[in-house]
C-alpha cells in the first residue's frame, strides 16, 4: 500500500503542535502583563476632578498636613473626603472670586456635596483599614506616593494583591516611625530593614497573610 503522507508530515505536525502551545503561552503572558500594566491599573494616570485640586500646591507649597482634609485617617477605616466647609475655611477669603473655584462656592451655597472621583478605589470584596495601617507605621507616601509633587492626583501603585502582599510579607522594608507617618520628605536611614525590624517589635506588627485579613 503506498504511503499516504510524506515523511515530512511528522515534522510539520510536531512543529505545528509546539508552535500552537508556544503561541497560547505567549498570548497568556501578554494578557497577564496587560492586566498588570499601568494602562489597566490606572497607576500614574492623573484623574480628572470637578475641581482641579492640586496636592502639589496645598501640601508641597502651602504645607497642609494630610489630616487637615482627611480628618478620620487615624481613627477610621476610611480616610475621609473633606466637606466643602474645609475648603471654604481658606477660600472664603483667598481666591474667593476665582472661576475655577465656582463649583466649591456653589456647593457651599447649596449644601450639595462636590462629586469627587475616587482615585484609590478598591474592589468591594477587599477590606482596608486606614487607622490600623497608620498605627502600625505605614506612611502615607508608602501607598499614595509623593502627593506633594502631584499637580493632579493619581495612583502611584497598582493596588493589586501582590503589591499589598509585598508589605504584609516583609513589613520591615516599609515601616516608618509614627512621628513621620504624615511627612512627605522623610528619608529612611541607610539600614532601613534594621529600623523596620525594631518598629515591627515596637508596634507589634504581625505578618498577616491569611485570606480573611482582607477578604471578609
């Protein structure tokens, strides 16, 4: 009986099989990298707000402390969005006729809150407590970056679970003395991990990585 397929068919089938597997693996790698990219996470992308509030000006220039606007950050899971009255404490007298601040004046006049756009918006199935992290030595810049250099606010990190776990697994690399929690320009010592290990003991930090820590 004559041979139906040429001997080279065996080679072609192997090449096709391995090529298909390679392409499938490559496609999966591309999808995973895309999922982790700034394009998908929004890290580094300025967020448009109803009023172009500049942290660079208010924090870096004027020197406002984070707690002036985010009043509940030390005692609540939510850092708090400042009410319009907080803005008007200054802007009733400063730039009180600026067109750019018209939404602020209208909000104060009508009592209707400004619809700020959330920047660090975690999924509904993720629990995060600001007060606990502040008490345990996690500085604002650790998660939010140098907001004092941001003319418009953006996420400085992906907020992916692996990013959170980096700190939960090795807190000694990230902890800050409590007196420097709200300082934008605090510089760690040369041996950051030695300081971190001491703070882990002093603040009774536990490396909690069980699922129920964040997924409740």
